[in-house]
C-alpha cells in the first residue's frame, strides 16, 4: 500500500465505528445528502451487484410510504 492509513483513520473506520439506528427530527440539508451520495457511490454493494440504489425519503409522505413497506419493528424508526 503506497499510503497506509494512520491509527486515527483506522480507529474511525474500523475500531470505533458503530451502526446508528436512532434518528432525530433534525432535517438533513440537500448539500449533505449530495455529499453522502458522492462518497457512497464509490463503495461496494452487496455481492458487488452494482449499481447501488438509494432513495432519499425526506417528506412525511415519503417516510409514510417507506414505513408501509417495512416490518412492524422498523416503522417507529422511520415515522
């Protein structure tokens, strides 16, 4: 590897990384959504079955539609 990652980067990526499953009511700006997409589009997908497909559910109606397609235990996380 030409440029190995330092310990701080390794901590962020692997040692202290956690999956978040709780959300707040704070809106996410469109500029941040675009930045997330720009980073995620380069990452791997399940079994390398490209392309990855993302849907941004921003409005209350979109969240309600998504919640209807989810299991009962996940609905409160969406709504």
